C-alpha cells in the first residue's frame, strides 16, 4: 500500500469538495509525530487543526476511551444521560472565563456550537441580527457560512445564505485596521443596516483562525463588552481554535480579562474525539425551551470521557504554561528567520502556541506572497513536516504544535522548516 495508490482511491470515492492538503496517509501517530503507510515519519505542526493539543494518542485519553467502550458507546444524553456528561459540564462551566453562574450544552462539531449560540442569543433577546467580522471563520453549515467573513473557498457556490448577518472590519495593526476603525464600522451598521435594538449577538474570534492568526487587542474586546452591555446584545466568543490552553491561557478571552456571554468550544476539547460545547451565562443559556437544543450524538459518552481526560492532562502536565513556552521558542526562531528574509516574512506573531508568519513581496504588507506560501505547503511533506496555511489572502503559515511536544522535537522541526524556507525562497 502506498500514499499514491490511496490517493487514487480517495479521488474516485470521495467528492473533490472534501480535499486534502497532503497525499500523506497516516498509519499511526504519537504525541507530535506521525508515520504514513510507507513508514515515513513527520513532525506534526498542525495537530489536526488545533485538535490534538494533548498530542496524538495521549495514554490517559486512550485509556479513558477504552474503558468507556467496555461499558457503552451511546445512549443519547437527551434520552438516558450519564455521569460523565454532567461532570464535564460542571468542569467546563468552572473553567470558562468570568465569574457568572454558567451552564453548558453539548453538540458534535464546532459549527453546531456556533449555530446553537445564535439560536440561544435569539431566544434570549427576541432579536434577529448578528454581527460578525471580516476574515472570521465560523463553520461550513449555511448559517455559519453566512457568519464567515471570507468567500473563497467557504462560501463560493453555496448561497443564498441566512439573512440578518452583518460584517465589520476586524482590527489588525499590521494591515492598518485600527480598533477605532472597527468600532466605527459597527456604529455605522447601526445607522445604515440594523438598529442595535434588533441585534441579538456579536460573534468574535479572539484570535482569528482561518483569517490569519490576528489577535484582537484587549481594548477591542473590552469595547465590544461595553457595547453589548449598553445595547443588550449577547457577546459570543468563538474559542473553537483558541481554547483549551492553546494561547497560554485556558481560553483566549482570559488574556483580556473579559467575560463573554456565550462561548463555543470544540477542537482541542477531547484529544481528537468529536464533541463540542456551548458554555454561557445561565440566564441566557436557559432561554430556549426543553427540546430546542441538542442532537443525537451531542455529548457522546466517548467524547465526554476523552474531554475529562484532556482536562486532567492539561492540569497535570501544566500545558497552559507550556503553551506560552512553546510560543516563545517558536517566536524566537521565526524572528531570527525573518531577520534573514525581511522582504519575504512581513510579520511573526503568536499568542501562546498559536503561531504564524505572514509572507509578503518586497516587505510590503499589501502584497501577499501566495506563491511562496503554497510552495512551502506543497513541499513540507518532503521535509518531514505537516504545516498549514491560512489568512484572508492565503499568505500565512500557521504553526499549531501539540502542547505536549518536546523541546527536542521543536528544535528538529524548526530546523527542517528553516531548510524548507531557504530552499523555497531560492526557487
């Protein structure tokens, strides 16, 4: 069996819309490394898009899942609940940002979590409108596509979309979009498109994921909190990619000291097992009537025990603190690389272990270097690396290493990346 033969079978059997970055077929993975069906080893700087924060196949997660499977795999939490779901809800409400009394619900995917946030906000406020941000990514369902602030590849061909969705610029100093400009645009929406008394929610990623790893300034998140309080709008934190220690805090909103009303959680929640959640202020969470929220697989018992194990690992292995260390190490190495290639690497940025470099032409932030970005991604596997791109213009390389990665593997991986970058820059 080879990667190429499996890719041929995949092309014939799976629709092209569900593409794959690499024609590398995984046979096994451990912590920050994976091996393909041909036996080649790779250092994984993507972790399944920030899913395996505790590394691939962490022994505690594996043990918890195996034990659960010996008992039962499914009963539906809305039919016959189980203690693990209750315990997980208790723990998630404890660690969520802010002091307010909170409740949780469980779903299966991040997009479902976002959709349920909008449902809850509309039920609580009796309002229709939602404000999101340019460059934001919130999912691939119809409603979440409408919220997503990037057309290609997420929205192209798929309209019409849900109405009453509005977008404002997201602040990013590197591209001269100020906090003042973003807030002014929201106030302009209130004048031109929708009155604030008709807005149910504002949804924001504290660090944009697909948008390019731009972190929202603290003053911006604080201003959004004040704006929502002033007008009775629900503030939704999309922490799907930023959560569970990734940014050097349990959640990115913790950096700003801001308490959102509702929080989406997925990706890093369960070490690779499909479960997602919405956690929010109790009085808002209880707005929908019984039966209005849920799903057949939401709160899977396997996912619940995996998530409980992940929370234990994060605490026991001090992975929140480790994320900050990892980010500092990457930043140091990538900044050194930037000094070597100042005309190509426009900016190095990170919040904890959510790390990115933005590639440009002639040092100009207005000239995204898509060609170099794609060349690096295309050749990464040859150098034994798994890397991901992102960005509004597709010119950002993002690094999402496992928070359990060793210093030795980081050093090896960054060495491979520097060689890859050197070779790609010359070609």
